[in-house]
């Protein structure tokens, strides 16, 4: 850094209260959890600042399952360790300061670790999203070559959406936005068995150029995306795929897998939704004659249902088989998941 630039940086840091940052330090990472009512298309005040995925899908029906997908990159039922890696634990190993106000929900004691690792001392216990976002200005890394990973969500249900959105727009356009990657997601309860299961998924900062990008995406993709931005190794049992424009997604997956409690699993393409209920144990390679899946066309002019049941079921069965795999060679990590979709013809 030139001497003049260093002086400017020092002045800016003195004004903000932040210590000087090494220009080679990894970016800060921010996850903002918002209501699903914000929609797959961002609110008008956010649109100039974010890349959004119009085909982003809700893949779970409960906030607890969605949170698990957000911090582990896994679907429930994924085999491997009983305690999978979480995004906050991995980033902590890379020197990130992990802070946040985690959304309020009840977790079974056996999976309480999914919310461990966040320092919430800087955030009010009963604040709106706008209040938590304003607290970010007081949070700094623990060294000039370190960074911050933060998760913020409203702690109340009576917050003004316009104020929340304006506060987030301010963060996305503020002086620190050039050194931060922000992801905006929702973990609200939803019923993905409906024809429209779209959900908010926006990114800002780095190489995420504002606009729209086609291809299915979901919360499962967050771990490989943000860990890649944080220059961290993506765990081998994280099943999603990076959403960076520079990744080999191109158009990305044309399929998403969805799950609900009670043994309901499904597969969605732009044209059809197939799901089965009451599943107890692994899916067989071929659809049993006694099993009748529910298949819904999602738009006019698509292939008849009878023609798509077999290929959709086979893709669903392979997904189920790989998520249950216990050997490292068969486990559905990010690369294996992409290869599976490509083999099935659902990657473009």
C-alpha cells in the first residue's frame, strides 16, 4: 500500500473506530436472516445492491431444519459424523471472529451445537433487524489480518419491514461494503409441496454483481459459497455448490431436493414436482410398484407426468443414497453432488 493510501485508510479507520485492516485480509462475511415475505425478487430498495436467484427454493418445512442446512450445508439424514462441521466452527479455525443474534427457535439438545459459537454480547436481546445491523459498526476483527463472520436476524415479530430494508440497504452501500460479502436468506416455516416454493436468496459484495441469475439454489449452497469467499476449506460432507459467478455452475442446477418431517422427500425441476410421503429408510433404486408418488406439473406445455416419474425418481433415489453414505468415497460432498446432477442431466 502506498504511503498516501495508508494515511487515508488510517483516517477512515479513526473516524469509524475500526482498527486498520490489512488489504490482504479475508473479507468479512454477513448472513442476514429475513422473513420469507421479502420474496425471491428483492424489495425495491435492495435491488440495486444485490444479486438474487429468482429460482431459489425453500427446501425444508421447519426453521430448525433450515438452520441446519444454513450452517452445515447438509440435509437432515446426511450420514457421516454425528456432529457435522458448522460454518461458524470452520471460520473460527481460520481466525474469524464469529458473532451474531441467532434466530429464536427450539432445538433438540442433541443438535444444540448448531447455534454454538456466536458471541451475541454486542446485540440487544429484544431488537429488530435494523438494531442488530447498526451494531455491526461496533464489531471489529481480532487482528488487522483477520475478519468477522456475523449472523443477524430480528428478535421480534413487530418490526417495520420498510425500516429493516432501509437499514440493510445502508449496510450494503456503506463504506465497509467493499470488504464484506453479504448473504440474505430466510428460514421461515414453509410448505414446499406447493407449486411456488421460492424463497429469498440474495448476495452482495465481491464478485456478486447486482441483478438476477437463473438456476435453482437453496440454503444448502450457503456453506460452500461463504467458506470459499472466506478462503476456508469446504467440509467434505457439505452437499451444496458454490454460487460464485466464477464457479463452474454456469446456469447451475435445474433441480432441487426438498424434505419435510415424517419421511416426506421430493425433487423439483422447473417443470415438475415429485414427492413421496411416509418414507422409512433408504429409497430403493427402482420405484416400488406399490408406491405412488405425487407428481405435479408446474407450468403448461411440459412433458406428461407418466414420462417423468421414472427419471425424477431415479435422481431422487441417488440423492437419498449418497446423503446416507458413510464412506468418504461415496459421501455426497460438493463435488460429488455436482457430478450426480450432471450424470442425471440436471446440470446446465
